[in-house]
């Protein structure tokens, strides 16, 4: 990278990982101007050094979040913050060339999303779409199923017959595309999908 080097501050509570990332970035031509072991330390460094890339609250500063797991809600909040953002799993750091290219892309105004997160987002969207196909009554029945109520308990609560509840449950399982299988409990899978969508 010719000319002015991109200035970066980074934080991670794992010293070995943090030092390793800093070393990779320095060798790739970036200028790591500060490191911290926690978020408050990172924010202090970001305020002091005004880097091109960090994880912080400063507008105009690129943000790259490295996570051990794909956390959909955290990623959505980050991605909604605008341009110059990235969300990668820490396991992606093993490909040094790809990682440093990603850092450069974010520093120059781009955005990057880990493929594992994209899969999670698509799966969440599909669950939401399937739940949207349910009628209002079916959603009521599913919500009561999620509370752990039996068909008799649901019937009593909604002032309907158990037979009607059974029909709603069958319809829910069909609309949510949960086929009969010996290894899976469809009612539990429906409740899990409902809870994940909330």
C-alpha cells in the first residue's frame, strides 16, 4: 500500500489473538496505532488517535467486528449503522491475504459480511416468512404452545374444542413445512422457530 498507511486501533480480551492480528496488519502495510483489552480502552484509544478503522462510536470511522459466533442481532445493529462496516468470524483470520484485503476494503468505505452470517440471516428470514403464513388464530395457538400448554390447555384458554386445536396444530405444522419424521418432534420444532423469530 503506497502513500499514507491506514491507521487502525483494535481490541480483544485475548492478548495472543490481538497481538497476532496486529502483527498481520502491520506486515500487510497497515499502521496499528493502538491496542486494548476491552471496549472502554478501545474507545479511549479511538478518541485519542482518530484511526481510519476501529470498533467505536465515532462517525466516519470504519468498524470491523470479529466474533467467535455469528450473532444475528449484534450484526444487524452494526450493519444498520451505515457504510464502512464489517462483521467477520474470528475463524476467517486464518486466511491472511483475505483478512487484510477485507480490512483495506472497509477502511476505504466498503462493507463486508461473513458468509456464515449471511446464511443465518437468510434462515431467520425464512422462519419469519413461514410464520407470516399463519392465520391470527394459528399464531395464538403457537404462542400458547410456546408457553408449554397442552391441547386441552390451549382449548380452555381460547374457548374452543380440543379437536379445533388439533386442526390448528396440524395446519401450523403444514404451513411451517415441518414434515413427519421419526427423529424430530414437529411441535417442538415449531415452537423453537416461533421463539427464534421473537
